[in-house]
C-alpha cells in the first residue's frame, strides 16, 4: 500500500495533493502542518479518514518531521511563499529540516528506506526553462520575486549536497493559478504558464508514482488552453519590485497591515 507525506498541506499545492491522495483508498497519507484547525477547515472530509494521519508542529521540530516521513514512499515538500520578503529563507529551512530528519532516521535505523523528496520549486530557477522566456519578462519576474527565487536556489543547492544518499525531484512549474484540473503533462524541456494548482498537484503525484526523475528539474504543464489567467500577477510584481529595490518598504507595509 503506497504511503506518502505532505509537508505544507494548508497551502494551495499541498492542499490539492492531499485531496487527490486521500481519494485513493490504497493510499496512506501523513500530513505535516502548523495548524490542525486550519487544515480541517480547508479539508473537513479528512477528519474521518483513518488513512490520513495529521502531525502538527513547526519546521524546527525535526523529530516530529522524522515521525511524519518515516516509512513513506515519497515526501511532497510544498512549503512555499509567494511574498517577496527580504531575506526569506523558508525553503532553506524546510530543506535543512527534512535532511536532518532523514539523517536521524538513518542513524537510528541504518537499513531504513529513504523516501523520494518531491520538492516544489519554480521554472524561474532553471535556466533551461526560463531561457525560453523573453529577456525582459524574465528580468521582471526574477526581480519581482528575487528573494523567493534566491531562497529556492539556495535550497536546491543544499539538497544537491546530499546526492549520495538522497533522491530528490525538483518540480519547476511556470505561473500558477487557482483553477480546476484541466489535464497535465510532464516536461523536462519547457514550462507553460498558467498552470492550475490542481494540475500541479496531479503532476507531482505522477512523478512520485512513476519514478525515474531523480535530481532532475521537471515542469508540469497544462495540456489545454482553457486554464484561467491569474490577473493578480501585475499587482504582485509591482509590490515585489518595490521590495526588491526598497527592502525597507516591506517592514513599512507590514506595520501598516497593507499586505
């Protein structure tokens, strides 16, 4: 019986992964979140699902993370931020906590099976993908979300330091939007914007089930042209550009509750 762990299940990607996995009666799903009430408010149907186990804690609780991921086939790491906060390091913190948790498991049980980490990243950190974009567009995206992408890039570098014993797949989609499933495909050559979170979740599950993508950057792409457009992107880019060139503005807007 397949067993999975989902880190960050109250986010858009993690929430969709959880819902898809929980529908399959063959799956056991361990969920790691900071707030159980928030999770159950978003997905009340899992409260009575005996195949879903909820772990509540912080990213620093590596012992609890180890319990969550132990004996699973794959770990979906979807802890992420779209907020261009100066100095953000949530991806790096998540990567380090997962690695420490798995190292502790290896220390206590040397023969234990190490799950594959299906790591949510972005096409904007993969030159193969972003080189296909117009140069100006890439500059705007890279600058608007500069702190987010720097954090993701450093997290990937950290994970790659453990290639001798870890298996990681980097999921690197283009722009994302809240929408239903329209159908997806996996690509090692190109990305396509926009992609629904639901299709992204299905693609990440396919990667885990199929295997064979270790240490590669994989884009999940829509196979239809009717995915919704995320009209909030220009506003987010303006805000992100402001924080990039004037980092102090982030503190100002936060203190004024403008975010």
